[in-house]
C-alpha cells in the first residue's frame, strides 16, 4: 500500500484528535482531566504514523488469563467481558479511521505466561484462554486486532524456561524496584494494587490472613518485575507502537491507561470479574458473586457468558 506524507500542521491536528478519542477512556487515578498536550509521548508516536500515512499501531499488555478465584469470575476461559472489551478496541480503531483513513490496529500482548507461576494459574489454562481470545477475534470479525504472546517469541520452549529467559534478559533488579516503590507514589500504588489482587486471588490459603499478605507482598515484587520485563520485550519487538496499559497511569507517563468497560473501580478488568447487563441494556463489570445476586446467569454456546438483570 502506497503511503502519502501528511503536512506537519495537519499531522498535529489529526494526532491531537486521535489522542482526544483515547482520552475519553483514560484509565487514571488523577482527579482532573488533562488536555492532549499533556501527553507528549503519545502525541509523538501517533504523529509519526500519521505523518507517514500509516495505520497507527497500539500495543496493549493484558488479557493474561482469568483470575483463579471462583467468586470473581465464571471460569478460566474468556467470556462476555472479553468479547465486549475486544469489540470496544476494534470500534476504537474504526473511530480513528474516520479521522485518519489508514486507520489503526491493536496488538494485544497477552501476558499470562509471564507471571502465571506467581498468580497460581496453570499454563494450560493460560494457553486455553489465549487461544479462545484468538477464536473470539475471528468469530467477531475484529480485523484490526491481533494477539501476541510468548509463543510468538520463544516458540514451544517449556513455560518455566520462557519465564526465566524473559526475566533474566529484561527484568529490572529487585533492589532497584524496591527503591522505586519507596520513592514513587505511582509505583507504590501499583505495588499495593497488585498485592490486593494476589490476596483476593488466593481463595484457598491454609494459613493466616497476615501470612498470606506477607507472601503476596513478596510475590507482588515478582509480578512487577516480570510485567516490566514483558513491557521491555514488547518495546523491543514493536518499538514504534503507541503504548497502552490496562493499569491507571499518571498524566504524562510513557504509557496511556485505557478503560475497556464501565466498572466502579479503576483497577477492574474483564479477567478479574464477570459482566452484568443492566436492565437498561448497559454493561458493567463486577465480581461474579455480586453479579449473581443482581441477575440471572446466561450461557452462550454452552458456556457461562454473563449475568442479565431483568
């Protein structure tokens, strides 16, 4: 496909409009919305694609696997929460195409294998989850999305070897991470959020609550190390892409946090919850146990899908 260079003034206008589309769904803990010019990293990367007349490429680490806590999710496979989120991302690319005819695409960088050992999810469940994501993308005709995972990088190596390879090559040193958590409020918030998820996702702990919290605080360091390693690997394989995140990000950060679906908590994702269709037709995410008290369970193709409020 022949690409046409876009003049600088038009590049700036189009790139700002694209970023404003994304900012409608900004996932952040900052209380005050910020203008597009407060996001120079994203504007620079978007502008490079627009200037060259190329599709804007986004990378989104996430969609790892379902939580192992049955009080939060319907099972270990993607369900309506993922379908809605994937459709949202594809629709976002369609909206971008109205502003920038070459359009956009999202590379979903599924990261379950990176820290599956820390979160207690077996590798075969992670493979099944990622395979079903690809199936959903095909069935829904979401041509602007694709999935990238460790199999695309390291083939059929045993999963523990893949994790070791990525950690050794790309992860930050533990001492450096500890120092950052003590010095940076955003990293501290991430550490606390991950610790909370790890505690919630360990439903059958045989010891005391305080012992579980100690173990999860230690695991949280490992999850962040591996997550950073995965981000560094993605940047190496997709160096020019606009970096998105499912975690809240501060204004001006190198990654832009994006909210996939309506949820009461900025940390809620489809893989830590179940989807509830409200009586008015809108959707939200919440723990399975809560959704079950508000609606009836709906199956799709013989598998639990979501809850419907009547």
